[in-house]
């Protein structure tokens, strides 16, 4: 297959399905963020792309709210960008953001809000996105939104570009695609520039552009298209109902044990639904850490989130019938 053609045509199909102007399959959300940063610094100039990560003569600063720092924001630095914090641990004001924008500002980087992700509160709002977009447009700087997990409700797929973000980046694994895939959404001229900076730009042009390490295979690209099509057509109420059923199987296995409490947690966007398990360590003569270790060391290995009391068992990751295996193991470990 002609990889350049496959990337361009798959982007058109995905954009049409998601309701955005243009799209590009990337090797993960982090790669989408990195490519977006390259576009913000070098535009559609291939010679500047060759110069990266040397950013001499380019805008190379990416503003992030201090309250919203997280480990993936460093993706904007991969091709030479520099992070600039604004605000403090509690909040960011409009005045602080406006003052932070200089002639070196390439873009503002923003983590899409999420009230609860894997038990974290990192996604809580400080300066709202709508206000950030307003300020970004006032100063004519780009805005990159890390929307990795924001694939449900389905309008989240076009929400951020509809609001005015220049790039919205998603993780393919969250809608059932390969773990190694992601999506970049944005205006056509920006996605075209990202293609230039990507591995395919390196391979098909005369320029040694920056994104050669971010290579994709044809199976990943096709898989991403198919997975998104299935995700958009899926009965998500049925998906959530099936998750609750699996949780009930595990709960029922221990319903007569007074020393174990299991609380159902719907999880963010039903992508991480599961059971919060609390045990009476004294009554059972064991600790939550020992239980989670035993689950992990068994065959098959059962991995939970956390090792403290409570710990979290994400049933949304279980295949058909695996809830029965978990229920039997939990019962064996926590009975008597």
C-alpha cells in the first residue's frame, strides 16, 4: 500500500466519522501532541522542521497551567519546545495567562478536564478552556488540547475543535484501537503541516523532517479506522450494563463475607468502571497489599490498581468469562 495515500485517505474517513475538519492517525496520543508542537514551532516550513530540535529563530515556548501539570505535558518538548508554567498550585487567572504570552509563545497546552481519571484529580478545572481559547485567539497563539481519554460521550470527539482548539489529540486504545495508535484532529492546513513533519513527510519529500521516529504500520492505521467505526456504532448503554453485570458476578462471590466491602464505581466515561474493594485486614488476618500481590502472582495473573486498602478492580478490562476467574480467586483469597 502507498503509505502516504493511506494516511491521507484514512484521515478523510476518520474526520467524516468524527465530525471534524481533518484528522491524522498517529502512533499514540503523545505522538499527536509532539507533532502538534512541531507544527506550532515550524509551521509548514520543511527547512525549519529539518532544524528542529534547534529552535533558534522560532517561537518555542508552550504555556501550561501549574495546577494542571502532568507527566505527559513534556511531550511538547520532544522536538525542542520549552514548557512555561503560569499560575500557582491552586489556580490560574486570566491576567496571569495574558501576561505569560510573549513573542516566544508557540502555543498553550491544555489537559482536557476530567473530574475522575484512575482516581486522580489532576483534571479539575482551573482557568476554563473557553477562556483559554478566547485569550489564545486574542494573542494569535495556537492551542493544543490533550483529550487522550475523551472519547465518550461521543460528542467529545469534536467538542474541542468545535470550541476553537487548533489541535485535539486522542488515544486510540480508549476506543478499542491498537495501544500504539492515536488521533490528531484540527483544521486541514494544520493537519497537512503535521503530515509534513511526520514520518511520511520524511520518507516522501526531499527534506529530513523531524518526525521519522513516529512511524506507523498499515495495520495500525486500518485498525484505527475500524475501531473508531465500531465505537461510534456501539450501544454504549449495553457496554456499561455488561460491565455492571461482570462486577455483580464478583460481588456475589463474596456477598456472604462480612469482612469484604465492594463498591461499584462507574469510572470515567465508563472506560474504567469497576469495584473498589475494602477488606477488614484484622478480621481476615491478611493485608490488602498481600491480597493484591497474590492476585498478581497467580496464574493467570490478575492486576488491580493500587495495593492499599481499598484497591480497585477494573472490570471494564475483563474479557468474556474472565469475571468468573476473578470471582473464584477473590473468594479463595478472602474467605476464612
